[in-house]
């Protein structure tokens, strides 16, 4: 990066399919919220029923009631939007597997 130059603000939208068998419950939510808060971008998760939530808020994210197989949209606006989109898509599509398989 050249000093004095900031990366441009980007708007990105990606889709993700919830892979966790039990959906997005408390433990996956905690991991997603922790990661989302690392980014400066504004983030909105759009559920299949068009409800929206800020994934930096556990209560908002849990209120979407995201079940296994649900297809969501993740909208991001900010200078780190590309990295944020990649990471959040990965997390929503993670099989958290709580408790671990034997």
C-alpha cells in the first residue's frame, strides 16, 4: 500500500448455504460474531424470508433462525469488503460439528 492512499470502499454481496446440521445456534453465532467484529465494513445478513441482521450482534444473528440448508445473502460495504465476504461465507458454510463426531 502506498502511504496516503486508502483502499476504495467496495460493495460486495455473496451467497452462502448454512452447512451446520443444527443451523446457526449459539456456538456458531459466537464464532461468526467474533470474526465479523474484526472487520471495519458494514455487514448485513439477509435470511431467505428477507429478514436482515448485523452479524456483529449475536442477538440479531440468532433472531434470523437460520436452519441447515438455508441460503443467505451477505452484503458488505467497506474497504475490507472482499476479505470480509470470503471469511464470513466460509464460516456460514462451516460444519461446526458440536459436539465433535467420534
